[in-house]
């Protein structure tokens, strides 16, 4: 045993956020994106994640319109891009997002990055206005460090619901994850499969062999059991279905210990404007 501390397996009491979501980053072909969202909803997903900069909001909107699943049963999240974070730009660009999605309100709106036009007081005041108007049901941030979370918590009148960050078996961000939990902030994991890199990790396949599943499913189950909501992107029915099936997988303490030793702080998303 390594002596590493395994984070307590506990989920924050936020019942409206499903255990897994469908990401749409780089799913930019209209027909493929619409089909993947509809397939995911048919499979049982109830959380779809998009963003202004992904250029997938209109496709998600079309999928919601075509799906047999009622809009009120689907948790929709989107993000304000860095260029649109001045007060008026938040408000104006968000109206465009609502038009793209074809809905009256989103369940979660994120500050995509604390970069570009981001100013905590100005940006978050606009988020508070949208929250008070009922156009966003929850306020979120993405890629925020501890100091930036502290600043956001101080500035916001609305509750801070979530911080979306990169977390996967090769990049645990333990301190930040625990800090979010201490402050009742949900952690949502983007790139939960390290953009495919987890399939090259033998230890994850060894765990998968115990349960007759894939390394990707092990990674998603690990996140879920740490109280982190993964949002993997998948195009085909096979992977959409496999990812969703991870919600039925339970890992044991030895599995968690093995994955704890895999952390390399290896990011797949690391732009020059990142705050770390």
C-alpha cells in the first residue's frame, strides 16, 4: 500500500445534477451532434453540457426539440466564453445562447475561464442578475483555483453551485476537489477520460478485467464514487452506452488505492491563459 489518502466516497447533496452527463466539446458536425444527444437521452442521460465556444448550442437545441424526453427532465449546462464576460456582454451573449438552445432557462451557467474580459465583480453581478431573473437555475464557474473560488464566493449573492475542472485518473486535483466539497461546490469533470489516454493505462484495464468492463468505464465509475460528475464526450451509440453503463459499476478499496497511485497531474487542456 502506498499510504496515499483516498478521498472519502461521498456525493454532495445536490439531487438535480445527474451522476453523468454528455459532453459536446468538439462534436461540431450538426447531424452527428444531434444524433449523439438524442441517443444519450434515449439511453438515460439527463445532463447535457455545451458552451458558446463549442458551437454546439444550436445542435443541442435541435436535439432537445426532436427528443421524446421532456425538456424539464434534462439538466442543460452552457458556458459564457472569455470574450463575453463584461457585464453587458454576459447578458447579451446569454440571450443568444438561449435562442440557440431554444429554451427559456438553463439549469447551470458557467464562467468558462477566469480569463479574457473576466472581472469577478462585473461578471458575477451579471450572473446574479440572470439568476434572480430565473433565466439560470444555478451559477457555475470553470477552471477556477482556490483563490478564484474564494473571490467568487465572496462576490456572488447566488449560491455557487459547481466548478468544472479537468479530473481523471491521470490528473486528480485532490486539494481543489476537497476544497470544493468543503465549500459545498459540486465538482464536474471535463476530459474525464483524459481525451482517450486512459485506455493506455494497464492498471485501469486490470481493474476492468475484474468486472468485465473497460478502462474508460473504470475511470468514470471512479469519478462518480468520489462525488465528481463526469461529462464524457461520445459520438457513437456504442460509447454513449458504455459510458452510461459505468453508473452501475462499483469499485472496491483496492481499486481506489491503485488509481490513487496513477496521478501524474497530467492535463490535456492547458492554455496560456489558464490561472494555474
